[in-house]
């Protein structure tokens, strides 16, 4: 059912025909280095640091497209705010200083408000959602101007088998896949237009499935060469690097050596290695060591997605996890992480099923759930602790910690927003049987939020200077097909929630530090040399907001609510939000990685 957009308070921003305000001139803050250790000097594939941006396009004598006046500028580096006016021309920051009397087409009066770089989502899931609603309202109302995606299983490359296997996802969203390569997918985005900037990794899972299928098998030398070739082509097409999501089959079947071989190819083109590590629970430290080993062997920087201490038995382990990563950084490895800062994660309900039961793909898993003997084995595994896979059933206190967020079978929609404990009671079934039967009825496509993290661990991770922020959700909307999900509230609220809860209320972070985590730090991690700070020549991805009123509204009970307080959001110099309302503009760009070749 469509949800109306929330009513927003009267905003103090206004468009005025000329800049009447006189501001005290201020020096532009220098771009500071932020929180990344260097790779060893001997690394042949060490990515270069972002280069100084070139002067923006456009005639410097022509009027500015926009001049922003009256604001407190937080440039993204973590420096305190300063006062100046920002002139935007041809999608770039063309001037910073005192611009009174200089011609412009539009003036934005940001009196007393924060002017900051657009926020960079270090892990989104919008690759298909952008084809449904390219405006991605849930993203832009948070201030997100750039999303990075591709968590282990990227939108491309594809082959006919994968297209058939993915049909339920395509049909659910009404999408016809007319691409098989990243280059073709990027071309489709550029033809239709997008509201935010977009980049993606190439996922090892997809590469593995194309060459090896869904089985628990290891590649021959010839097959590994095929996999390398697919990674190489994806890097040439513009992938940001190689990614893995090692909790979800068939990814757990990949050995460290296989992943390192593929990450080495990505690193040869300047790509990094990003990973949902093999364990986020009991075996988190060995999983971090594996990621580090892959980074060293591949000569690649390493990004740990959605850092957490998963499972009640691991609550309080974040100090140990942080210390371990600090040791890896001290050794010279360029390793960092990101977080969405909620105490519930979100993933497929099928993640509760042991990895062996996924061998052969979703259809094979469902057949095992139908077989009494196989289901009995699955139950036995769920009721025991394991060292070789994250048993989510052992990480929760009970079925009340599982909330259903999305289904593909429309007959199951009444279950959205319900806990598995309540569903089991309604069905008069044991909770494990209810979980298995729900997967059967939904053809394995159910999504869930799982409550199994502690707030102190979340806070400690967020505080680390090398931790940036991810949304870990696709761009959605309260209206249309994307509003039919009972999604995780992080889809709508991650960035404003951090500003409200951890900056304004708890003062866990300072506002300049939070903005740095949203902008300069992720831009540096991704080698986005023209974004992430407010500096002459940079792309004009800019947010304007009042830090006293920025607010998330999405909850676990009622998630489909847009955040409020982003009064202006500019993407490549074009407002996608003006006066707190969505403009419908689609000025986003595909951001291709360092290996891109036309």
C-alpha cells in the first residue's frame, strides 16, 4: 500500500535572486590524509592516492549555476567548519570564497546551516532497484549522493544459467535483464538516468557460478584461468575491485587461494578487495586473518563490510576485534571497515540453513528441506555450535529475534513485519519447522532482520577512525513496488540516525568526524579523487542540512518512512532535493573503477 511522504517542517532555506549576505572570508581547509595505512612499498599493484582534481569544465567567465551562501562549511576532512560561499559551475565546485556580486543563475541561502560533501554509501544494494525507481528516495533523503554495491554477487557478469536462476528477483521487480556484462549494465543506467552516483565491485560469487555452478567443488587450473579472465574484463568495464560474501553459498566453498588469485587480477588494475568475511561471530579473528592474507597475497587494500561481533556469545568482543585490525594496520596492511550502526543485521532467511544444504543451488536446498531425513540433519546442525560456519540459530536468543522483512510469494505478505516466534505460534509448528516451511512456501526468497548484536559493540566500531558508513540496503521508496517490503530501517535511516543518535544526542562522535566518515574517508578508501571533500575542482556533490533537526523516522515496526532534514542535496551540481522536497532530477553518474578502458 503506498505511503504518503512525511510532512516536513517549514524550512529556513530559500532561493534568492542575488547574494546579499556578506560573509567573512575564510581560507579553504586543506585536504587532510585520513585513516589509511600504506601498502608495502614493494607492492607492484599499489593503487595511487587520489590525484589533484583538474579545473572544472565550463567557461570561468560564465555565470555560476548555483552559489551557496551563509552556510557553515564542513569540508569532509574532519576540520572545524568555516564560513565562505561556494560557486558551482558545470557540475563542479568552481569557486570557494567571497562571491558577492558575481553573476549566478541561482542562489541557495544556507544561513546558519551545515554545508558538507554528499554522503558515500560504502555498501548499498541498489543495482536492481535503480531500474525500478532511479530517484532512490530513501537514499537521497539521507544525503547519500554516491552508492557502492556488489556484495559478493554483483549485477554482472551474467550467463544464461544465472539469468534463469535469478528470474524470481527480476520478476519480483518487473525487470527484464538485457545485459550480461558490466559495460552493458552501465550503459543501461546511463540511458535511463539515475538520481545518485553509482559504482560496483565484481562479485566472486557470480564469477564462481558462471564457471563452476553452485556445487561444492574446486576449480581446475583451466577453470581458474576462466575466472581470472572474467574478473579482468569486469575491471576493464569499470568495476571498483573484487568482492566476496563468504557466508552465503556457494561462496563458502571458495578456498583462500582461489579468492587471492582473483583479487590479484583486480589489484593489477588498481582495484581493492572488499569482503563480508567468512565469519562475523565465533571465528571472526581467523576470518579477519584470511581477509588480510588475501590482501597481502594480492597486493590489494582490504575493506571489511559491516563490521560486527555477531551472536550473543560474542557480545563484548569488539575491543578484541578492533585491536586485531589495529595490529594488521600496524603491520603495514591497508585494511579498514564500515558499519551501518544498528543492532540487527539483515540477510536472507536461508542464511540459517547450513552451507552443505545449499550445494547445487536454491532448488537443491528446497528439495533437502522437503526430505524428512535431510531436514532432520539440518535441525541437528542448527542445534549445535560449529567452528566452520556461522550458525545464526545459535547466535540469537530465540525465534523472537527474527523479523520477516520481505517475501516474493504475495500470499505470504501478511507475515511481513512479524517475528518468527509469532509465525510459529500461528502455524502451530516448532520454530525450526516454521523457518523451513516458510522458505519452502517462498521458494527460498525470504529476507529477515536478525537481532543479535550489542549496542556497546556497535558504538565502539563506529568510533574507530578507519571505520566509514554503509547502508547495506537498496534504495527504496514508501510508494510503489519498492514500498511493499517491510524493509530493515537502515534502508531509510542510517546516516541521519548517526547524526541524530550518535552525534546530537549521545555525542559519541563530533559532527566534523561524522561527516568525514560519510565523505572523505570512503572517497579515500575507493580512490575517488574528485569526490568526498568540498574543494576547488571537485564534483559538486553537496548536502545542506540543520544538524539540530536532521531526523530518521524508520523503525523496525514501521520502516517505510523517509528521513527529514536534508533541505538541499546536490548531485553533480544539480538539486535532487530542494527545500526538503524531491525534484525528480536524475543527474547521477556511473563511477567506473581505475582499470576502466573505453
